[in-house]
C-alpha cells in the first residue's frame, strides 16, 4: 500500500484511513452530519444531483471517494493500493453516460461504471456481469472481476460498504491464473515472420520482455 498524503491531510477532508491487512484498507467518514440524496428511480441518469454534503463512491477503473470536504482516489495497481493526496469535492453531478449502475446504501451514493475497457481508460460496451459482481444485504459488496492491462489499474478489487458507513477496499490474493496472466502481460510481440509455401499456421513469432 502507498499513501501519497498524510493521515492529517486525509482527516482534514473528513476521512480516516487504516490499514487492516496487507492489501486492505478501511476508510471511515468523520462527519457529524451527512446530507441524504434521493435517487430518481424514473430516470436516474438524466438529472442534476446536488453533491454538497453527500458521501459518494465511484467504482470503475479505480475507486473514487468523495465527501463534503474533498476526495480521495485509490488505484488498484500492480504494486498494490495507491492512495492519492486529498483533492477537491463535487458540487453537482449529472450522470448521462450509459453502462453504469446507480445505488443508494446507507448514507452513500454509489456509481458503478461497468463499461470499462480491459486495455485502456476508454469506455466500451459491456455487460455488468462480465465486469462487476454486486451483492446487497446487510453490507453492500462491489467486486471488479476483470484484470486490467495498464499497471496503474491492474488488479481486481472489492469495495464493501458497512452499516456504520465505513468502507473496506481490498485487493484479492493472487491465484495461479493471476500469476500466469501477469507473466503473459510481461511480454510483448516483437515481430512475426511469415514463411512462403507453408501451411496456414506457418509463422514465426518473436517475443521480448517488456
């Protein structure tokens, strides 16, 4: 885990951050009062939401946490969780892009952007089931299922919102498939040589380590 800000800087914008495992952190809101946001069930993606005094979490290529006093970005990188310095907060928000799911849980307004590309920061048409798993019960659990090609956003992750409004963000332990995937992504194709008068698959490929 890497924190680009100090504990005092995070507390100044209203969040306490605690490391609870090797690649797992808990974020606790430190606000006395949080405004409630009403999710428009008729057309939630085509209206302006007033985000002042609201707890807002966005799950996409990374995780963004917003509160009344500022924001934090958490990248699920190949080197573990990277927590940004505190930034500015949101005032208004209009959600007009498709391939996203909006949820309300306790005092949190959650925006899951599931149309994320596996290889870039661009959006692409996708099914939510192929990108995220969402489980809502006594806690809300959002898991990003895909591994990303870019190192800054490589790992799968899970976000759990608890009854007390705290949030746990975790990276999974790497299984054998994860390790094989990392190995494959560490090589890139250097050149392909096609041979004349050979069967359909008569080609030589040369790879080099990145």
